[in-house]
C-alpha cells in the first residue's frame, strides 16, 4: 500500500487527452488507481506503465454525459473521484475600441461556448458522479479552476468569470454533499508549462487584448514581477496535489480551492 492509498480507486478525469488533465490521469495511474478519461479527442492518450478506459464524449451534451456515467458505473459499480478538468479559454475584450465588433471583441457565440464547457459540462458531470457517490456515502470531486478565477484577468474576463463560478460551486457543493461523506475541493493553476493547448492563435489573441506583442507575453511567463518563483508551473505539480486531495490523507480538507501559481497575485 502506498502513502496515498489510491490503489483501485475509480477515478474519472474530464478533458484528459492532453495538458493538465493528462498529467493528472497519468499520476493516478502511477498510484494504481482505475482511471477513466472523457475527452472530445478521437484518440485515447498514451499512458505510461498502465492504461485507462477512454470515452470520446462532449461534456456539454447532457444526454451523452448521463449515458457515459451510467456505463462507467455499470462496469465499475462506483465512482470514487471525479476530476473536472475539461475547460476552454478564448481571450476576448469586452470592448475593442480599435476594432469594434472585430475578431477579438467578446460576442454572444464565444461567451456561450465558454460557459457551455466550463460550467454546464462541469455541472452535468458533477451531478452524474455525485448521485453515485451519495448512494455509496463516499467520494471526492476536484474542480480544476484557475488563478484568474481568483484574481481576474485582462482579456480573459469570460474565462475568469466561469472559473470564479467554479470556485463558488466548490464551496456550495461541499456544504450540500458533506452529509454524504463527499468532499468537494478545487485547484487553481497559474501560468503552467507549455502544452499543445497554448496555441499560436491563443497567444496572438491574448497579446492583442493586452496591447503587447507575443514575445512580451512569453517573457511574462517567467517574470518575477508577477510570479515570485520566476518560473512556470509544472503539470506534475498540479497532478500531485490532485492525487493528495483525492486521498484520505486530505480527509478533512473540504470546500477550498488551492492556488498553484508560484505566488502570482495582483501584486
């Protein structure tokens, strides 16, 4: 038995075909948990020293989410841990005075898309998992938020707003679900090491919304003026915390969101 004692725990991780989600899934596999991934990608990710069950699923489709979770529960009899990692970020300005109604001004389509994934999808998955956890009187829900949800973020207001809402859901659901021995906790990563999700299009949009160049933006990733530790975070540092919070070692931690951001604040 390992220190975290996660062997044979049934762990569902959303949006885990790449990035932070994949790192979290990999670390749970390293801890000998039974890992199930939900993602839009057609291909299951490569996992070292183990394997996962994979469902290609759109978490914004309530009917599909229910079908997937019913199948997971039918095959595994329980869900011990849900990690709500799936999310999207599309930088946009509330008002673009240089190019009104241009490509980098927030519109209803982008607003709704971000909310659909970051809030509706999280709600659908959490409800399906929590029903089973309540029946079993046991479970942990881990919501992956963002440092921007705590501090706000220029050019990322819609994303930051959804993550602030996620933090509120974490606090509220912990109060609702504690009676069933279900803990609800959050992790708010800051600037993390580059993954395939940090695309050129994303950086172009974010730099535009902040009136800087992409080179300036990238230099800021390691600036001690914003991040005291002077480096980007490692995906493994988020994954390690997720595994700890899922374990009984964290059994009295509930309703809080941990900022994993190297000390980054508004200054």
